[in-house]
C-alpha cells in the first residue's frame, strides 16, 4: 500500500510538471538576466599610478616686460660729464614692483613744456649700440645714457630756444610715458640740437 501512494504521488508531480511546460502563459514572470555591474579594482598598496596624458599639464613661466607703472624713472648726471657740445646724463629705471621684469632696446625720449606736456623739438635720436635684454629683480636699476645737445651751439633764429619742464620718457616697448622733471632750455625747432639716446644697459 505504501508503494502505491509513492507511485501515485510521483505521477501527480510529473503530471503537474507536464502541464506547466505545455502552457505558454503560466502567469509566472519571465526570467531576466541581471545587468552587468561596473566594478573597480583598488590599486595595489604603495603602487604609483601614472596620470593620463589628458591630465598632464606643462607649466611655463616667463618674465614680462617692465611696465611704466612698475618703474621709477629718474635722470642723473653721468660721471664722465659728456663731450664737446653735449651733456651726458643717464635715465635710470628702477623696478618698484614685487616681480621681476625685463627691458630691451631703446627708450623713447623728448623734451616737453607746459602743463599739457607738449613736445618741444624733435625726439631724441638713437645712437647705434648693442641691445641686450636685462632683467630687473625687485629693487634693481638699469640705465640708458642720453646726450643733450647745447642749444647755444645753434643760431638762435634756427634753434628758437624755449624753456622746457623736463623729459617725456617711454620705457622700451611701452606705450605709456613717464614725466621726469628736468627744467632747462632747448631748441623748439625740429631737428635742431636734438638729443641722443642709447639702449638700456645693466652696466
């Protein structure tokens, strides 16, 4: 009797399994494949991971040209005194900023008069000389020699002498000028007893 029950039970189980497989709509949710999960593998302890090229940046620094606003400009007499018909002086550029800067080439120089700083005569001409880039650390000074022609060496009618208040100075490669008080007499006629200027030098 016990064997018969087991046999019948097994038959029922098989029959139920057969019904489930033959019925296309069994009401059970279809099996789904779980989505792939992104995983990260930790770096080995103590290992150095090289940055990717996109994350690598090359930092470059360069010393910029000195700006007029960062310079103190003065005129001092030259120890040599000058030559026949000329007085030699030095335009001194001092770096009053907190950063290094460079100067290269010739400053622009001319006499000016009146409250508006009107140019008098021609601008100083450039004397041939070696141009070298000089770097001014904060507080450093460099100079550019100038020669001022003696107006008395020119006929008064041609010179048209006038009183000037000083010099208008453009540091090399700058468009903003600095006024330096230097009262004197100069020719107001163009190209008469014009001064001369040399490149800046650290010497």
